[in-house]
C-alpha cells in the first residue's frame, strides 16, 4: 500500500530550531501536512483535538517528556495505533530498551539527515 504523503504529522520538540529542521526534512521527503508542539503536554492536547497519522517526538523535554507522551499515546484507545518515532541525542541502550517496551515504532539518534529519517519512517510505513 502506498504511503499517504498527505498524512498529518505531529513533530514535538522543545527547541524551535529542531522543529524547523524536522519540518524542513519532512518537506524534502514530500510531507507537507506537518504541525508542531513544544512539549508532550501540548502535543497530547493536539492529539486529542485533531487527527494525526504519525508522531515524531524528542525524548528530552519539559514538563512532559517524549517517553511520557509515548506512554500516554499507547494507553489511549483513540491514539494507540499512531506510529511514533522517538528522537534523542542519547544512544544509551537502556533508553532504546525503555522506548521499545513502551511501544515506540522506531528510534533515531541525533544528529541525523533526511535519508536516516526516510529510512526510519519507511521501516514503519513501508517504502515511499
């Protein structure tokens, strides 16, 4: 099945610069319906009021972290089906294990480029 390039994607990061980078990378890959949130709490509010098809979130944010957001998404019947990629600057094995146990779809360690993002998204969505 073809990947819907018009899907609604939510990117979550507490740094505006990283949000801009992610949105630009997604645009390069052909995704244009991208919204952003500055922390997990704002993201959760948006997820509960709008329809999103994919989530890309940073791990380290305040007050609600990416892993806390992932837990909330996975325990919600309305949201648990949404693919979720976690981004972090830390490549600690225990973080990867925790994210997998919590139901993350894939995991990206910073720094990364458009090809890395495309590969991680393709592993979740299928080739595009």
